[in-house]
């Protein structure tokens, strides 16, 4: 049956960029796959607003601001377990967490999210709730508590 009326926007650059671009041309997918090396903050905001799903299949990513931004825009996302944000979410609630370099594991949640708008909406709402906990003021307060706890000048109970 297949999925129709889907477009993929790939943003970023890496060692396989030219090969991927050539493969898209070979498969005549230029109307469904758009590749861009980098985008401005304004363009990224517009892309988040227009997207239904965000996919961050990085093999290694320290935190993944992309996934946090997806949550603030109420978008479900797919990331790898090697992405730092995976430690701060509940897999299956805000998004899906998959093994790196596993194409089948990546394809399944993409198809599930494309075919299920209700799931996209519920994950988007959950993500927005989680993202609200990442306000900078809250993180600064948490960091200060840790510093105070381990400071040599802190009072020992």
C-alpha cells in the first residue's frame, strides 16, 4: 500500500551528503526529499511548525537540542539511545528511542507516526509538558544545588 503525500527534509551535513543526494536523484525522489546543509533559526522555526515528525538518528549526540526544540513545537520525535535527551524522556511517551544504525528500528516508528495522527498529537502534548521542565532558570537552580552539595565549604550534616 505505501505511504503517500510525505516529504522528507534533511538538514545538516556529513561525509555521506553527496552520496545521499546522488541516490535521491537516481531514485527520482527530488520532489519528496529536500536536502539542505544548514538553515537559519527563522527557517528552522518554520520547518518545525510545518513538520509532523522530527527524526534525529545521530549515532552520537551530546544532548540533542533538535529533539528539545521538537518538543517545544509539540512534535513527536525519533532519536537514538546514544542521544543525550533519551535519558530525560520516557520512550514511547514524547517520542521513540531506537538503537543506532538500525534502519528497521527507524522505519517502524516513522511509519507508525505517519499513519497515526492521534499518536502524533498525544506525543506532541507529552513532549511540550516535558520541555517545560527544561527552562533555564530551573536548570541553573539544579546546578547550584549540586555545586552546594559538593562544595568543600558546604556544611556537613
